[in-house]
C-alpha cells in the first residue's frame, strides 16, 4: 500500500527536535524536555523525560509517537512540574489538551516551552510500530484531523507534506448511529459497555482526568458502582463522557488504551458535536474560559428540558 508520508519527513522532524532540545538544555532555558524515545521493538516510540543535552540525542518523532504527552504535566505526575520550566513536544491533539489544562488553571503558560510539531499523522491501534504510515495504518482520528499545524507554540518543527483526503471513518460511523432509533442506539452502547472490565485505563491516560480522587472511586457515599456490571459500566462511561464534554482534545488515548476495544472516542466525538451545535463551543489550541457545562447563563438554551 502507498505510503502517505515519506520516511524522510519523520527523520527531519526528529533531527529538529534533538537540535532544539539540546539547545534548550545547554542554555538552561528549561530543566527537562518531555518527548519520545525509541522503544525496544523496532520502530516503536515511548514517552520520555530528558534532563541533559547528551540524552537529547535519543529523542525522535515517528508514526508510533501516539501518546498524548500532556498527561505528564497533570497532577498525576506532580514531580515533573516541580522540576522548573519544562519543554514539551506537542502534536495538534496534544496541544488542545495543553490549552484545556491551561484554561482550567492546571498549567501556566509561562512555565512551558511548547515544541509544536507539523504532524502528518500517527499509527492507529494494533499497528506494528515498524509499519509505514498508510491508509491502512493511520489512526482513525488522523483521518479527519483539523489541527495538523500547531498554533500558539514557541517553535514549530517540520514541514507538513501534502496529505491525501481519506475517508472519515468515525464521522461515517457517527452518522450511522445517529440514524438509529433511540432504542437501537441504547442497545448498541449497552453491548459496547457490557465488555468493560473497569480497568480504568481510559481514565489513567486522559489528561483531563486529573482529580486526585475520582468521584467514581468513592464508596461513602458511592457515586458509581465500581464492579464491572452492566449498570455500573453504563454509569461510569456516561459520567465520564459528560465530564469530558466540551473539554476532550480528541487524542483518542482512552480508546487506544482500552483492552476491550470499546469505541470511546466515538462517544467523545458525539458529545463534542452536541456542545458545538448547542453552544458553539469546542476544544481548541488556545486556552478558553469555562465551557458551557461549567457555568450558567440566563440565556442558555433550555429546549432539551422536557
């Protein structure tokens, strides 16, 4: 199958990241750089935190650079932010997460040096790391990405190649679901959520699940049943979807990490569409004030109340 992007694109971006990281660390402009380093498998990439210029030579950007690195700046990783000013490599979807965290007062822009990537796309779930980027291996989220070029960053690395138009698979699936009756959609999601084993991987990889104690872990009183039973599973996923409405960066890390292949990004995309249609609000690459579900206005649309 034809490659969507030539390998030289990733090589050039990787070289530029190493050069910029080395410059920042040697000049003392930052104390650490959050980026990607090679994994044990050929072609793989893992998140890393580099603190010296020599180690910066290991940094790279590849089709396997799928992780949303914004996660490493949340409360779950308190020790990282204490190190001082941090540089972070950010794809478009990562940048939306950073902007959201800034808007929610979880990060301060002056404490970050953002290395934006002109991102041509990354691998989808289950793809061997060494595989080239093709229509068969690219992530579903990348097929309809609108943030290939970063905004509001300190430096942009890479030249975005000409990208072909690909079928928007998630939008097509969303249209299919919206054409169903309410009972049919309910049956669809009941079947999906019945497979959930409540491993909480979706919560652990989400930059916006930064609460030090999750409501769904409390048992006095119990907010959501914690065992993997139908009612508890449905409650957990609906609560989480509502919690992310208007905030989700669309990185699809929750779906990628799910061992039961539940299409969580499809649900998040649906919620994002509803927020945009009802309130004209959507997650972007610049910090915003509180979203519509976190504030009340007297002229809010109340037509949904029956």
